[in-house]
């Protein structure tokens, strides 16, 4: 059949449309295919980047297929396949039961619901290349209505590294928790912005609260009475800081537990700051230190008890040593008196043994007393200028006779370049050197003992450091005993202790003295060859205090001043008056504090030189009364005159109202400096008076200079007896020569006659006191006598005699404690008096005999 025109056209049109539809459909299919491929590639890329692979297990066909990333993760062939048994075999055996059980439970649920069931599980597998991997699987399992498995689809991610990190973190957390628990530590964190507060389990436990209970800020746990102090201490944590910075602070406080009891806590705070520099987080660690605080309190109490016990022991030793010294000095005094009687040879030998034993016992008591003072911290040091050579020679003279008796050569040597005058505690240095020389002579039977002084490198802040060294050729010290040398109550073996008596304290005390003076002590010794003991101490530089410094006071320009001198010693009166007159000043002299007070009431003075120790009224009392007068008198410069210049005395006199302390004997340079320093009061008075002068009637005439007196004769010497020589005769002679140069031949005889009058007065007072019943002689009488001798001997350059008098003055009961030393002092005063007479007569005193002993200062 042939289609006509219209029908043919319609047929062709329908065919064309069908073809176009097929073309469009084909193109659409191609585009979909390309999109699917693109999505597949993107999925593969995503899996690769996320290290996530996919696996599909078709239970019906028993076929497992996987993605390329899964193949890469487990070392499989991309696009490959395996059976379910092979797939299951990749599990590590210990994980297989757990994985199978999870699959069974998921399939049961899927059977009941008819939908795929989700499952998440972590397990370990062995890859084809042998690696053990930990993987996390997110799966869907599908079962039919009868429970038969149909399909498992899983995404598998390699978490091996993450799992290891998680295990390490959990281990660290466990370790930290254990450490916090053992150390009784708890932590807290407070977010100040959100208000969130968290506590560690350990903090809950420490505070006796149930874990998980409401956590509060630390301040809420602090008792009210401690809160103010804690907030004050924490202010710095809340102050603005560098943005994003941190700051820490450790504080001790108390926290209240849940049961109401208090816990001593040490809190280490850490504040963290936000981008604006404000604190946003406060965290910290809290430690319970209740037991520590309790132990510390118990320890402090135990230490206090031990210190009190040690103090009681030291005080007991000091008291008992002091009490024993009094009768021992009595024994020595009586032995000395007995020695002056007629004795036969045997009796004299017995007396010598008794006297030696008593002296040894006295040395032991003195050692114990010094050791007790050192332990109690009551040993005082007094730094003063001294002549180095004089100190060294005094130690040598003290032991010269003993050395001659044993045939040992004893001598000294001071290196060139060491200043002749230095400043330190000469008494303590002499004590140490005496101990070292005494020990060296004990252990040296032949050869020599040499006392040497060397200059060594000073340490920080020191002017000069000296090494005092005693070298002997004695027995030496065995190596096995050398570590005991400086031990207390230590002796070097039985053979030594049998030969040489003593406490074993001498070197221990010497070492302590050296250390307390800022130095150190040591030794070197070879058995059979000898020993070398040394002491290094810092010393200050000092001027020669017995010699004028030419021109030093010539530059002083002083106004005309009226100066009151309160001094009971006539020698010192003349010295003070002569020096002041040479400076162009007008001195008025009074003999005690009462007269000084009356003089100040009657006349106007520009300055007062006040001796602190005078009869009737002492200088301290007089100064107080003058200060209490008010008005101008209250501001008069008052200078204390004393022989004692320790730091404690300096402070005492200044607190008592003195403006300055001037040591006796008076020396021209020092006096000039004092007059210069305190002349301002006179200048201000002169300015106030507009240049007016005091009326003549109000100014008493200066005390007249006494006419030269005839030279006195020395005390008679018994016929046939050899006159003893004063041990400090050379120093006395040198000082009188200096006085003649300073004051002239007209004034010096007057001074010396005044000194002789004072000496005669004190010699008589000593004799009467020694012959009287001790109960009838007041201790103050002795003290004033010794004080006067300190000034007289110092003025005449006899520093050894002055130091001995000062030591006796400082004793509470010199006659009861050291009668023998008082007798020696009395005897040496007489020798000094005779030597003054000889020098005044112009005789050239004979040299000291070879067996003359040193003063023993």
C-alpha cells in the first residue's frame, strides 16, 4: 500500500522524532556515565585522602570485593576479590570471636526489621605484607526474613597511629593520676569567662567530697580569717599582662574540707591571659601539706629544745668555769705568796709542781669558757689599730724563757712591705698565735720554732689579708691523726695525751676565732719533720697612732672656742689642756661629772670633752643631766673620752647623748678632726651674737701651768739586789721623746710629774686594797683604779700595760678572779714609775736582762 502525501509526511515526522529522542537519550546516558565516572574518581580520591577504604561481602555469592584504597591499606590487589573465609582469615585470632559476635547481632536485627543494620567496631588485621594494623570499621549488614546473611558493606579506616597515640595518652593520664595521688596533688581549672570550674579526682578526695559533686572556686574553700591575706597575695595574678601570656605564683593557705576540718595547702596558681591581656583562665595544682606543717612545727620545737639545752650547757660551762677560776686564782695567789717565803730545795720543787698544775688547770678552765662563749655566740670582737711588730714580739717574749729552757730557738719574721700598723682584734690574734706557739714548743724538743707573717691576696672587699704562720721542726703529726687536729676535745693519741696535758680545745677555739674574724686556719705536717700551722685573717690599714703625722692637722682652721674638759686623771688633764691650747682654744678643767654639770650651768661652752668614767658622777650621767637642761645647753657637742671603743660601746655612748667617741690616749690628729667636725655649734653661736664676745668676768682664767717639779728618785732597791727592768721601757722612752717633740721641754716635765703623782696614788691604792679584807673593798674602787691605769699607760705609750689594765677593768671581780695578774700589774706599775723617773733624770736606762719576761698581755 502506497501512502499518500499527508500520511507519508506524518510517518516520516514520527520517525524523525523517534530518532531525535534516541539521540537525546543517548547523549544523556553518555553524560550520566561521565558523571558516574567522575563521582567514582572523586570517591576514590576522598577515600585515599581520608585513608578510608570500602569493602563489600556478598554472602549469597560468597564473594568479597574492595576499593582501591582498601587494597592499598591492606596490601591487596586493586580490583581483586576473595572468599568470605579468606576475608575472615585476615583477622587476628584474638579479635575473631568479637567481630563474629557483632555481625551475628546486627543480622538478627536486620532479620526483624527487614532493613540493613549499622555496626561500628575496632579490631586488628594482618595485611598481606605482614603488617599488624588496627582498623575502625563502620558497617551495614542485611539479612533475609529467615536470618540468612545477604550483604555486608563496610568503610574501613586505618587508626593504627591514632590508637597508639590514644594508648600513650591514656598511659600518661594514668601515670599523672598516680603521681598526683601519691604526691597528694589535685588540680583545678576555672574559666572566668564562662564560670565553668573543674576539679581532678584527687582534689575531690583531698577535700573529702564526692567525685562529680559541684566544684567551686578556690576562694570559696578558704576560711574567712585567711581570705583577706590570700586575695592580697593574688592581686598580681589579676593585673593586666602581655596578651596570651601566662604567670605563676605559689601560695600557702588553708582550705576547709567537707567535714569542716582545715587542711594546710600549697597552691601553685597559673593565670592565662586572653588577647586583651586580661586573665581568662585560672588553673593550678593543690598539695596537702598538713603533715609537712605539723612536722615542721615539731622540728622547730625540737630544734628550739636542742638550742635551749645547748644554751643551758654553754651557760653551765661558762658559769662553772667562771666559778672555778675564782678559787683557782686564789690558789695561784697563795702559791705565789708562798714562793716568796724561805723554802728548802725539796719544798721549792714541790711548790713548782703545784704552781705548774694550777696554771695548767687555769688554762683548761679558760679554754672551756671560750668554747662556751663561742657556742653561745657571746664572744665579742673589738677592732682597733695595733702595731704588728709589737704584737708578734710580745708573743715571742711570752714564750722565750720556755724555749731557752728546752734549747729550742724561738724567733719571728715579718715580710718586708707589710704596713707596721694594722687594724683588727689584736687580743684574739694574740690568743691564737700564743696557742700555736705554745703547741709548737710542746712538740719540739730540738731545732726551732718560727713565727712568720706574710701578706697574701686579699679577698673581695678586704684592704689587706695576712697569713700568720708558726713553723716548727718538731715531731710532726701522723697522717692517721691529722683529721682530728681541729676537733673539740681531741688529742693525738694516747702517747701524746700522756706527755702533754690539756683539754684538746685550743686548736678548735683558734679555728673558730679565725673564722669569726673572717679568716680561716689550716696546717701541713710531716711525721718526724715538723709542722706548719697558719691562720689567714683580713686586717684593715691604720696610721701610726703613737706618732704625729706632720702637717695633717696644720690645715685645720678653727674658731676660738671655750672647751670644757671633764677628766679626773691629772696626766690626761695636762695632755688635753696642752693640745687644746696649741690649737688656740681655751680649756676649762673639772675633775668629775658633777663639776661639769655645774660649770655648764654657770658658763657658755662651745664643746665638752667628757671622760666617761669619773668619781662622784660619771660622764654618762653628767651628759644626760646636761641634755635635760634644755635650751642651747642641750645642743652642746659632747665628746666621750674612753679607752673602750668596741662597736657596742660606740652605740651605747651615742644613745646616751654623746655626739662622738674619742679614744684615749688623746692624739693630736684625732683631736683636731673632732674639733673640726663639731665647730659648727661655736660658729652658730658667734653668728647669733653678731660677733659679740663674752664678758671677761664670765671667763675664768685657764688653769695655771704647774711649775716644773723636782725630779723624783726611783724607789730604793734592796742592797745587793739587781733592779728589774720594765718590759716596755723602750716604748716608754720613745713616747716621752715624741711628747718632747710635740709639747716641748717645758710642758713634758709637768706631764710626767703629774703621771708620777697619779702612779703613786694608784700604787698606794692598790697596796691598801690588796692588804685589806676583800669584803671591805668595793669592786668599783678596783674598776676605777684599773680605768685610770689604762689612760696613764696608754698616754705614755705602754700599750701592753694598758691592755692588761683594760682586761682587769672589764672583769666583775678582778681581785677575786685574777689576784696574781693584779699583783703583776701592781709590780709592773712600780717598774714603770721607776723607769719614768730614770728617763726624767736623763739616765740612759740599761737594756732589759736576757731573762726578762714579757708582760703576758
